[in-house]
């Protein structure tokens, strides 16, 4: 959430900055709500001060055994108006807060200005896409032939955009989770956390998922809980309402969770396979940083996500997103895009973002150094390290062999009992071959 005082004092600059991401700030509406709330608050405070003064006057008159009926009437009238103002002020505050909650973050000055991905910039790349001496199969067809992937039965059990993994396919998914967590905790220094897989509405508000993205979320009927679309929600809100010691920053967490997304508005997109599922696994990286350090921390976090792809030997590129292509809460985002052979293109496998104080203001997360008396909002960052299902897809497609087998990247082999390749294995009881 943006600071209302900052918007008020820089309203035209804010309007122009937000326009670069396709958002039209209604300056008249904001100014009216802001002025209304401030005027009501000012009147309420003036009346309270007046009532206190009259109360002291009444006390003095009564000590002198005088007539205080006029002052008592004034105080009663002030009290009734204050009560009325409390209701008006609460209503005005909620309307202003709802307006602020729907305004996206301001793009950082280093972000390319443009309405979509056409303006996003590739800043570095790693590896070369593989060349095949045969026609490669996509991960769905290859998974079926190997007996490791079965979207059909998952659709029968649940519905479209769910899948079942079998045998070495399930082991590969589990191996990737453990491998990613081990690298991020043992090498990169993150603290592992296994958070709840659902969170309350207050937590979703804190990260910016609510109120704007209500339709993208799965709700638990009869409760205040929603299924998380990413570990960003529970991990960022670990410190909601708290003040952290700045000397302890950055705080760095790595979390595995399943993620649940309704994919509202994405009908017809990536309906085949694992690219866009209602449920998928992800390892998330979250960092709490001081305001002066957060953009350095974004570079570190992005390099950590890149390292997983490098270790696995997958070709990828890193893209800084344009102002119009970023997420609602982000001030700057790097996307990591991995090569998918059968799509003949790079696909997003991680987004690494600096939200500055946008989320911490919503979740009330502050920091204070030993030299500061007044706390301030810290900066939050997160990134996928990585989306596990898409990494599974990239490995199966990039490392497939002409005989239909899939070579396992060496760093993963210890997590698979030193298995070197996945080969077709019939599962008689299910008839998968």
C-alpha cells in the first residue's frame, strides 16, 4: 500500500508513474476522500479539545457554586456531535483504505517503461538450448510413455488442470523439492520454514492478494481461511505487526508449499500439461531487508534462484519486466525463463521481486536500529526458487533421449538413489505403459 501522505504531496508524479503500468489513478476521487477524512478527524479532535476545556470550566464554576447549565448543554451537544463524527470518520476511513488498497505499487526508476512484455529486457542468459537428432516429445506424451505422468485420472478424481505423478516421476518431483531446499539452506543461508498451506484474509491483504485478486483464490467455506497461491503469503506475514531489529536484517526464509490458484481469466491458456495447474509445488524465497539495502538484496535473491537452474544444466535467461508487465505489489521484478524445447521458447519459472515498503505498510512490519528512536517500514522481497512442476517439465523435455528415456542431472541423482535415467516402467495395476 502506498503512503497516503506521499500520494497527497506528489499526486501528479504518482499519477504519471502509475500510468506506466496501465493504472489510471482517479486523483479527484483520492483527493476528495483524503480531504474528507482529514476534515472529519480535525473536527472531532477540535470538539474533544473544546469538551475538555468546557469540562474544566464546569468544574471551576461548581467550585464557586455558580450556574454551569449552559456549559453542560454545550458539552452534551459536543458529545453528540463527536459520536456522530465517529461513525462518519469510520466510514470515511474504510472508504479511503479500500481505495488505497486497490492502488498498485509505483515502478522503481530502473524498471523499463512500457505496457507489456515487449518492452521487458533480457539482461543475461545461461546455456544453449539442446539440439535433437529426432523430434522431441512434449512432457505429457513422454510422461505417459514412461508411465510417470497421468493427467487423465487426476481429472477424474478432481477436474481439469490437476495431475498424478507415478514412480520415478513422483520421485523426481520430491527430489527437486529437497534439492532446492538443501541448496538454499546449506549453501545460500536461508532458514527453512514449513508454513501453513492456508492463511486468513488479513494475511492475504498484507501481501496485496486481497482485495484485488479475490477471484484467483480458493476459499474454505465457513471460515476466514483461503488456500495459499504461494508461500509468500504465510512467510511474509510471519512478522506482521512486529518491529524487527535492523541489525538482524536481512532475514531470509526458504519454504516449500503446494500452491493453489483458480487461474481466473486464463481459460484456454496452457491447458495441456503442467505449465498452468490449479495445484502445484514451489520452493519460495522470502527476504526482509532494510530500505537502503533492498535492491542489493534483490540481486542476491535472483542469483540464488538462477543457481538452481545452473546446477541442473538448464538453459535460461533473466528478464527485467517492464512497468506494465509487473505484478500488483512489485516495484521491480526479474523473471527467470527456462527453455522448453517442444514450445520452442523460454517460459517463466521464477519471478523475483522487490516490493519495497508496499507489503510491509499493509502488514505493519517495521524495523528499528539501535540508533533510531522511531521505527520505519522495512522492505520485503520474494522469488520462486523454483516452481517445481515447471522445473520437472524442463528436465524431462530437455534431457530426453531418442530411445524415450530421460537423463537425470547429476546433482539430483543422490536424491533418486543414484538413478541415472528414467526409463519406461509399466504399472500393471493401472494399465499405464
